[in-house]
């Protein structure tokens, strides 16, 4: 009997440790997502085009430039996940500033890794989110990852840096911190 009570109490303790209050923004439940959720199932960069010929061409060969142009066009039109539209999400990433006043960035590309959009070619468009945050946010160091919470939309935005397949009106921007292990498992 005593052993049964201890088992029940320990199970209750484990369950209460793993319960995480659902975060809400503007009355909507926030879904924390990883970047892979923004790609259709079984999508790979190999699906965009066969780049094996690039390995056989000299950098100065005009066919290499043509293939690079084709690859960049394919990256700009990578397929999105329609089910992600209009969801309130929280996602980590890095800022690539697009618009601001020198003190605050009000529009930026959110990308999954540092240096994306700065190096050619940028990630596929389904791995870039164009974020609008009207109050603006200070970006002191582009090396620092952030969490962005907002309403995700299927919208293509293109400028000289990159093309995004998604956009977001952000409500919360905060420094990135790893979740405690028990929260990450939920």
C-alpha cells in the first residue's frame, strides 16, 4: 500500500513538472515551431534541381553562370506549407535587417542560421520569413539569435538580399535562450 502511494505521488510530481502553460498572444495559442515545419514533407534542396553538373564546370564557364541563375530562381520559389498560414507561432532565428531608422529595425528577414542572405546563395524561400515589427527592435549584434512570436502568413517578399515565402507580423521579439530540457520535450 505504502509503495503504491509513493508511485502515485511520484507520477503526479513528474506530470506536474512536464506541464507547461500554453502561451497566448492576442487571445491565440502560440505554437512553437522549428524551421523544418516550414518545408513540405520530404522536401529537399535536391528537389529544386539537379546541381551535379555544377561540379564539372569551371567557374568561368557561361553554363555555370546559367545553372547558378537557375538554382537561385528555384531557391526563390521553394514550396511553402499551406497549413502554416494564419498560425500564431514562435520560432528562433537570426536577423537580416531590411528596414529601420539606424537605431531600431522595423522590417527584417528571419533566417535559420547566421550569415544567411549575406552569402550567395541564400536559403530557399521556405526557410526565410519577412518580419514586420512596427515598434522596432534594437539589433546590437547580428550573431545573436532571437525568438520571434507572431502571425505567420503565406506571402512572397523579394528584395536584393533574398526572397521569402512567408511573412509575419511580429508581436513579441526576445533574446534566444535554450528551453529547459523538460519544456523542449513537450
